[in-house]
């Protein structure tokens, strides 16, 4: 029985180690800008997802989903916020969304880096959101 417990314990430790490695690489890339407090907060959020298997599963689903076939069904106007340097989603994707969503759409480029401008450039994002909402 001790061997089974040890194997389970090692597996749990390995999963936690894999999650930690993934978070340590993904969080700085996602936040982008040199904002250590934002990277730390985002990392904490990722680590606090329970259980770690769920966060890894959700990440796999997000990164392997393809919804291009249903974009045209979205008929409401959309304002797409896109950072100039996003390691997760290139700027060309914002243009693609603008051109393929079914409504009248605009793209607001944010002169910042990262995938999470609400963490790395919140004041810039607020200005752009206000501008978009006033249209």
C-alpha cells in the first residue's frame, strides 16, 4: 500500500511541478509588459485554480478550439481590443475577427505588449474602452 501512496504522491508532485513550469513561462508572456506585480498576481490566480488538472484541461481546450465557422453568426457590433505585441494572439487575428464577425466591427490597437492589457496597461485600456463606448 505504501508503494501505491508513493506513486500517487509522486504523480501529484509531478503535476504540480508541470503546472508551476507552465505558469512560470506563461504568466510573464501573457502579461507582457515589465510589471512584476501583475505577473505575480496572474501567476497566483493560475496556481489557485483547483485542481491543477482542470486549469491544464481548460488551457488545452482554449488553445485547440476553432470557432471560425460561427463568427458570422455574431451580428452585434464588436470593438476588438488588441495589443500591438501579444505573444498569444497576433494582431492579424484582430483584423480577421473584424472582417469575419457578422456585425459592424472595429479594432482598437493598444500600443503596449502582452495578452492582458487590463493588468499591464489598465489606464490605456480604460481610455480605449471609453472611446469605443462613446461611439
